[in-house]
C-alpha cells in the first residue's frame, strides 16, 4: 500500500468508574485494523458532534458492546438487558445515519449490525433464548463467547470475501435482528435461523455481521476489505 494509511474510526465503550470514568475498547479491534494496514482512530460519545468525526475518517467500525435501549425500536425492557448507555446510543444513531448518507465504508459488528437495523427502521429480539431456545448458543450462560457455524448466502458479498458459504464464528450476543430494516437483506444465518449477516441494497461499501471477526485472526480478510475500501475512498477524493 502506497501513501498514508486510511483512517479507520472505531466506536468505543463508555465505562463508568467511581473515581475515574473511562472509555474503552477491546484491543482486538485496534489490532485487526493495524494488521490490515489501516490507522485506527477511536471515537468517543460526548461533546463532539458525530458528524465531526465523519469529516476525519475514511472508513468506520461500529464495535460491539451493551444493548441498545429498546425505546429506539419500540421494544420492551427485559431482565437480561445489560450495558445500556443512552449517550452511546444517541451518538451511534447519528453516526450511522451520517455514514449511510455519505456512503462511508463501514463494518458493523454485533451491536453495530443491530444499530444499522434500528436506524433503517427494523427491530430486535430483546432476548434471543426466549425466541429460538438454546439449540444454538449465541453466548455462554455466564455471558462468555461461544463458537457456532453461520451459513452465508451463495453469491453474497460476505460469502465472496470469506471465499466459502459456511464459516465458524465467535458469537457473543443475546439480542438479534427480528424485523429487517428498509433495504436490508439477510445474507447469513445460524442453524436456528437467527440472522447473522445483512447487506444493504445498493451499498457494497457496507459490511455487517452479528459475530466477532476481530477475535479470530482467520477473519482478517474482512478488515482488509474495509481498509481497501477506505483506501479507494481516499484515492477518489484526491483524484
């Protein structure tokens, strides 16, 4: 890759602390971007307008994390709900809308896929075991990640990137897409029918998966594709 590395903005987790409140992000996201030859930039909800970040990035990653508040998709609260942060929700809702409007290359991971669906008018299953049971574990009962297979749609962009139609993935969620948002199409499914990947009609610059590719070095190709799209965006802007 010649020239400067494309700047990849990554959303972060607000974490409360008694003495030192902090933002955080698992290092696997940063490591994956660096391994793919991108320049990771962390984006924090707060005083900055989301649109200001969009002026300074070439691609985006919407990271995983806590649940989206059900008010954003006319859902109901659930005892299993965790990690809700209204400031993060508000920031990422605007960030996602801006990314879609500007067609900024985007990789939406886990919560990120759910945020995409909500922004486009879809809704979520608030607690997956209540809907599909536990024939396929999407996270361990102790809230730890698990492995399970995902079937990818033949001819889909995600299948082309992976080079196959069945992938083993790291899963770490208890919510999932229910009704698809406007323009979205399911392109990946778990064995229990849970939607695990989506594509947006006419938006090849958008990748969205329910699993955690940052946790498996074997899935670096997804990050390479994002960085490649960011590089093409930079070149087009400078042409």
